[in-house]
């Protein structure tokens, strides 16, 4: 469990990125932080592994403040997928994936074995292990980033817009993979995105953020869609537009659901879900 | 043209193997001065440059130093140090002067190399739990190596040319032929020695150019084939100009 208590972050230039933020991240679940650009999502995420130090307040992991832990050890114990990949360009895929294992003293052989397994887990062909990151596609690089974060089998996985830079098709594929991974691995995941659909797809708990990491609403995707807490939330998640604003239309074969653009999105099946 | 032929003839004359200062010995001394000066300068400037690049501290100092060094006349520096250290320490005085000349380009190469590493890569390295030392050793130094070699290249070229001046304060190196040639009005000797210096400089430059390429990490050169990186090219120019 990760717990934020009255966390504030003011950057040296005076920007208040996070103001008095509280959140409980339940274990073995995916919590998605979603908000527009500059709402403080990355700042929140990086305070968990001390890449950013809070100005005030505490962040606890299983009851221990992260500030009481050595930052280097802390980071090695948490998987982190960076917004831009952040792979080492001069090292092969396999060496990028084994980085944390090697840093924590796993023998080379064992680390390699483990890295190849993790490549399987994230759906990367083992034949790519000897390539350099620059020789991979954007989607493959993101998978390497995920593999690197998973290699040391951390309990916590931080993912910062991991699929922001890939095309919609690959993105959808990676999202499906992430769902599958989460079912298999059961990690505590904190996932950052500015894409509401991605948030609702992946999140068990979704946190909608406004500027200064002000929490607009917390809840499961259903709770939020069924009962938006404010005008802001309603318009942010788009309940009045696109595929979330559906109306029924009777046809000869039953009732179908149509979105605001007039496209039929599905069939209404009577009964309880 | 005749002078040129005479100069070539001077270089290959059998007399060059004998006499008070055989040509091979002069070349050896010349290169030894260069090598010692560049090595000593590297011992000082490389660690300092890495620390400056890694921490960002002392950068203004390094920039000011390379600027100042550009304004210092080499010959003046050699003479000044001979005067300061005394005529009995001519070797030490000249070497010190050469080291001082070599430090700024090497320093610039070392710190721009580290600085030019993509901040996102450094951030990634830190966030997986590398200590600052590991970030420097495993990421910043290897990725910054081509620019460092560039700095060493500038320093070496500058020193190999400047060592010629040692001929004025002692009877060493290829510069001695030039000083002696001026006194004897032996123009083929002056030009011959100058040509040898030029050849040395060109050969050294070529070797460093090859080395500079060889140290580009493989994953980086694989990408460079596809897209050139304007930031990196800009840095390279900075290093080159700070050396002159
Ligand atoms: N190192 C920094 N120094 C000063 N201000 C910063 C720094 N990092 C972030 N900020 C500011 O803090 C605020 C929150 O930034 P943050 O990166 O956490 O946003 P974000 O929600 O991750 O945005 P995005 O979706 O664009 O990645 C922004 O106003 C940003 O400009
Ligand atoms: Mg961000």
C-alpha cells in the first residue's frame, strides 16, 4: 500500500505542482492518475521513488516513509517505466533489462536468464535481446522499458504515460497486454495518463486530477461514469460526447446503442452485468 | 618550387641520421614532449571535466578558463615560465607551459561530453537505482567519450605545433632545426623541419579522427546512421573553437 498524506511539492521556481494531496493506493490493484498536461501527475509518481522530494507531507510504502529509505535502494525496489522510455542507448536490450539485477548483485548468467523470461512476459521476441534500443520500433522500446521495470520482480510498478508515443493500434495492443500482465503478476501499479479511455480501461481505481494535483474525483471507472462529482469531471471524461454519450435506438432485431456522432456502438442486452 | 625540392632533399639527406641532432631523435623528442604534456593535462583535466559535467558545478569557471587560454600567446607563456622557474629548469618550464595549453580543450571535451548526454537517459539511469558514481561511469563517460577524444585531439594538435617553440629555449625537437636554420639562413632546413612538423600533425589528427569514430558506442552509431543529432554537432563545434 502506498499512502500520500498532505503532500505538497513546490519547485524552486515557485511552481506549485502538487498542493496538499492525499491518496491511498491499494495493493495489487491498478491506480490510474489521469489529468491534463501539467496537472502534476509525473511529479506525484516521482515522489514515490524519490526522484522528486516532497516539499512537505509524507509518502509511505507499507507504513514506512520513503524519506527514511535510501533513495538508491528504494528505486531499485520499485519498477519505473518512464514517460519517454529512458533506455540506455549504448547498451543492448538484454543489458538494459538486466540493469537493476546487475546493480543488486545478481550473477550475470542468472540475470540473463531472468531477462529473457521477462522478454517473454512482455511479448518481445528473444531474438531482439542483442539489439540496441535504436534498432527497435517505438512500441518495442516501450516493451523493453516495461521489461526493465519488471526484471527485478518489484512489488510496485510506476508507469508514466508508457504508451504516449506510439500509434493508436500499437497503443491498444499494449493496453491489452498490460491488462493481461496485471492479471498474471498482481503488482501494485500506479499508472499515469492523460487519456481518459486508457484510464477507465486499465484502472481499478481512477484518480482525476486538476491543476496542482487537486483531486476532482476518485473511484472505480463505473462510479465515476455513473456519478461524476462535478461539472469538471463530467466534461473531462466526456459523458456528453463521443462513445460515452449513448442513446438507444429500436431496430427490428432489438435495441442498439448509438453515440452522439450517430455511429452504432453496440447492442443492448437485457439483464444484469 | 626549388626551395621545396631542397627541403625534401634536406629531410631525406643521409646527414639527417648523424650530426649533433639526428632527425629521428628530434622527432622522438618532439613527440615525447607532446605525449607527456597531453597525458599530464589529461590527468588533470579529464576527471575535473567529468565532475563539472556531472554536477554542473564549476561550469562558468571552465568556460572562462578556455576563453582566457585562447588569449594567452603560447610563446609568451613558454618564455614566462622559463623566467619564473629559472633557466636551469627549461624542460620543466616548457612542459608546464604545454600542459597549461592542453588543459582547456581537454577540460572542454570532458565536460561537454558528459553534458551532451541526453538528460532523459541520465534520468532513466538514476531512476532504476544507479548511484551518482554509476551514472557517471556507466552512462555519462561512455556516451561522452567521442567529445572527450575530440578535446584530446585539439589539445594534441595545439601542443605538437607549440613544442616547436621549445627549440628557442633548448636544443630539442624539430623547433631546434628551425631556430638554427634562421641563424644559418638555411631555408631548406627551415622548410624541411616545418614540413616534418606538418606531417606529424596531420598523422596525429588522422589517428585521433579514427579513434573518435571508434569510441562512438555501437547503439548510438546505429542510430546516427539514420538521423543526425543537431545538439551533438553543435557541442562538437564548441569544443573545436574553444581549442584554438
Ligand atoms: N523540474 C521542474 N521545475 C519547475 N517546474 C516543474 C518541474 N517539473 C515540473 N514542473 C511544473 O510542475 C507542474 C506539474 O508538472 P508535471 O510534470 O508533474 O505534470 P504532468 O501532469 O506530468 O504533465 P504531462 O501530462 O504534460 O506529463 C507543471 O506546471 C510543470 O511545469
Ligand atoms: Mg508527465
